[in-house]
C-alpha cells in the first residue's frame, strides 16, 4: 500500500512538472502579446490646428463622486474654448456631488448640470447618463469623461478631440492612480492581463469581432455616434464602452488609442470588493454566453497564477525538483507583469506579489456565474436581465 501511494505521488509530481512548463510557455506568450498590444497605442495621430477642431461637448456622467469631481472639473474648465461645453449628468448622487458642481456654475458659463432621479427599466445607469448628456449637447465632437478622471494639460483635451474628428473615435490609455499599495498591486495585474490576453492586437485583427477601448476618457464624432444610435442601442449593457466599440467595429470603425499616461489620470478602486465588482461588470458578458466555459476559464486562470506557490510548497515538503521549477515559474510570472507596473509608473516591487494578487480575476469570474447583481457607487445593478 505504501508503495502504491509513493508511485501515485510520483505521477502527481510529474503531472505538476508538465503543467508548470506549460504555464511558463503561456506566460512567455502572454508577455509577447502584451508588447504587441502596446505597439498599437499611438503617441499621437497628427499635429492639430485648434481652429480646425469643431465644437466639443464634454459629457461627464457622475454618481457619488464628491472626492474627485472637483479635480475633474478643474482640469477642463479653464482649458476649453468659450464655445465648447461641459455637461455634468448626475445620476442621483447622495454624497453632495451636486453641491460641488453647482458652485462651478456660478463662475463658468459653459457648464451645465443635469440631474437624473430615476433610470428607466432595463437601462444601465451610466449608459442612460451618457445618453441624456448627448441629448442636451450641441457639439460635433462628443467627449465622454468619467467623474474620477482628469486631464493634465489643455493639449490633452484637443489632441483627443482632433483624433476623434479625423478617425471617428479615439480613446486615451490613462495612468491608473492608486491610493494604496494593495490597489497598485492589483492594477499591476489588471493592466498586464488586459494587454496580454485581451490586447489591442485582437482589436485590430479584422478576423476577430472583439473590440474595446478605455471608457474613462473617449471621444467620438457626433455623426458617427448617431449612425450607431449611441448608448440607446446598447442601453442594457453593463460595459457600455466595450459594447460601443463592438458596434463600431461591426461597421469597420476601429478606435484610435492614444498613449495618455502623461496626459490623463483615472482613480482606481482602493477596496478589493470594489475591484471585484468592477471586474464582474467587465467580465459578465463573456461568462454570460457560456457559464461552463467561464467556470473552466476561471479555474485555468487561478491555476496559472497559483501553480508556482503549489510547486514551491510541495518542493519544500516532498519533491525537491518542484521547488526549483516553482521558483522558475514564479520568476517568469513576475517578469511577465513588468508592463503593468511600468505603464502606471509603479515600483517594480509590486510584480513580486502578482502570483497571489492575480486570484482576483478568477474570483470575479466565479462571481459572474453565481451572483445576481453588482454594486456600483452605492447602487445595486442586476447582472442578468
């Protein structure tokens, strides 16, 4: 009996060795993919002439953004032209966001404030806010800006608007600002993972229907927005910007994605629960199509991150070769996450805990399968209609 247990253990160890080398290959491939994705991000689209840019409507959907709305508005009120407009659409804030915005109205004549007290059945609240902003806008360029996002220069605004004017739709890749070490560790994983497995090399592949852009700061020509019926056509989608990008790709329009890490900053969530809620909104459409496939994907991703820790634990206690293989895999995973750290200007120290932090992604996938709703800025939103 003892002999049989020993033989079975050896088979398990060899199986783990095979899995580990497969995992190493995946992470090497993912790093290559991330670099390819970043290659599709442009430094600029052209040198713009300010007088050539038509009127811009900056639409800011907000809800309970009292900590960031001032910084957002300060970054644009003194930088836009007199005939450009800023429309703040407040989705029933309860934290005093409205009072802050109303103070700006007394000083700046090109700001308008709209309040929504109820969202029609079936609508994603943010999509409805964006749609209401569009209905009240007059600009030829619609620039959608989250209330927790801000520009760092006047040039940042008009560069984005000009690219949208020329190419139809444009988006900034922002720098993600974190207020805690935990947040920076998580964002290192998320930035890397997004480019490695859902990168812009897939977006710009004409044989692939997959598309997305950064939804915190993007602009689109009004005629193009109206041609696809804008947010009204994707009113129930939780991830409205990805749905817009997918519709645009279906008619042959691809986003111009600009390197905005020195031009735009957006605040990421400090709490792990808020991060998991955000990831649930991002991933639900993928999981909803096939929950079994989603569950398998979650298990594979969890194993992909945790396998070096399993190897090291077994290597220390039972089978020494797994210790060295686990350490090699651990190093490969850490090195694969350098892009996420570098893009956001974080210390490289955060890459060393990515094998553990990466578990937030499968947790969000499993939550998509079993949860009925997510929390977004104090409001529960149903996942499955």
